[in-house]
C-alpha cells in the first residue's frame, strides 16, 4: 500500500430477496453491523446497528429496512462512513440475519437472495448466499485498519448456524481462513 491510498471510505451494503409465496409466512432479512475497539478487535462490539437503530455518531446508518422483501431492487440498504469513524475502532463486521419470528428459515429458504457491497459505483463484492444454505445468519464483510491508517475490505460470506439472537455476540470472532 502506498502513501496515496485513501483506503475504503464510504460503503453501501444492500440486500434483496423475493417475498414469500402468497399465504406463507413473510421472509425478513436484516443487516447488522458492529464496530470493535482497537484494544479488543475480536471481543465484544462497542455497539450493534440493526433495524430501528443507528450508530451513536451517525457513521453507520440503516437507510432502508424491509420486513418482507416487497419492493423493487434492493430491499434493505446500510451505509458505513468508515472515513468518519473514530480512531478508537479498528474493525467493523457486517452480517445478515434471517429472522425467525414467523417460521424457522435458513438462507436456502430465502428466494432470490442477493448481496451487493460497493464503494461509490465500484462493486467490491456480490453474493447469493449459496455457499451457506443451512445458515440462519452470516458475516458478509469485514473492514479493518491499523491505527489511523486506511480501512481495508476483507470479503467473504461465513455462515452461522444457531439462534440469530446469539449472532451479534458471535459475529466478532476471528474469521476462518
């Protein structure tokens, strides 16, 4: 990395999925993001941003929230303004949770699911959750930095098979290689 590299600055993470068939329980995916302090980048998150919340400083915002996948295009969108995030944070992990409130469901039961991560017009990653069909949640992105250096993007979808309520505690664990 050279001295002119500004790293990742502002990222948009977007989800899409098709609604459930008529008469069936609705399908609800949720984006979740958590920053971790430099003093403990794999410990407890400083806070968690999800539906009905945003970061205390406004750097992580859920711009669009869907409870059923109805709509056109991207159903749920989150913005991370990494360039504004305080230097005490060295890591931000983003995940997706399949809500279980109406019926047990994994990614294999979500029709036409899609993920897009981009900075400006540059697509950094895309996925369809096909690699984690039995998971109830998944980490989808990790952003890291050393000190006050530039943010780096580490792609990869890693599934979580368990109670989605426990996911926010588990999502900060070191990623598998």
